[in-house]
């Protein structure tokens, strides 16, 4: 039960800080800036890895949990409870943000700026890159340690910088689901539920192949 509570709390903090930075940027007419938003997302992810990594693995993202399961690093019986805890934490954060900022309609929702297909492909690639790093700086399904926190937080930040203005750089179904439900922005939600899962799962065979090659030819190092 502690693992599920940790995922709830971790995802709550992630969404409260991450989408909160987007909302505050809107409220203050851009005082936070894109760079500030990117830093907020990266720093909060790093902080959650250090805070709950040894408890639940700090997945705080259904796409990460699914990819760990596909890669046989995570027990199948825990997948659904993890995803439920993550989505519940995210929705709770969006509800609190709705209370704090009742005049903000989007609540930091992810919406395509260009075409829907552009955002769909971009979300696949962004999540693939994120999961590739996650798989290569973690042991099992645990995201813990200086290397993991810095690397994963860094990836989040630079992906928000390069993809945020176009697709919102979600890379996390729970991150998009919560503000969409609470804020009523459901029209393109499917993009942010499907694309991150495809991208995260696609990273698994790539990482596996590279590691298997390295194990077979250690002299190449």
C-alpha cells in the first residue's frame, strides 16, 4: 500500500507544480516563461525521484509503468493499481488548482498548437527519448540515485523546451488526463493517452538491444 500512496503523492506534487507553473505563467502574463516552466517540470521530477524512488520507483507516469512492465522489470499485478494511484493523484492536484485559480479554464492542459498528427508524432518521440534515458539510468523498476534524478529531470526540461510550444510536451497520460477532465478540455485527449504509451513501449526493445550487445561484446567498451 505504501507504494501506491507514494505514487499518488508523487504524481500529485508533479502535477501541482508542473501544471501550476503553466497556470501561474498565464496569470502573470508570462513572468514564469517557457524556460521557467521547463525548469519547474525538470526539478519536480528530480525531487520526486529522490523523495520516493526507494519506495515506489517514482514512476509518477502510467507510460513509464507500462514500459517497465513490457520490459519485464515490473510485476503485472501492480500495473493497474499504480496507474490508478497516479491518475488519482493527478486529478486531485488539478482539482486543487481549479479551486485556487477558478478563472483559468485550461488548467495547464496539453493541446496541439499545430496539426493533431504533428503533436501525436512529437509526443511519441519525446516519450521514447524520455523512456530510453529512464531505462538506461535505472535498475529494475527503480528510479533512485544522483544519476537517475539529474538525467531524467534534465530530459524533462529540455523536452519541454523543444516540444512544449507545439504539443505541450506531456509524455505522461496522467499529466494530460487530469487537467482535461477537470477543465473540460477533452477534444484531443486521445493523443496524450495513446502517443506516450507507444513511445515508452518503443524504447524498451531499443534499450534491450543496446544492452544485450554491450553484454556480448564487453571488449568494445
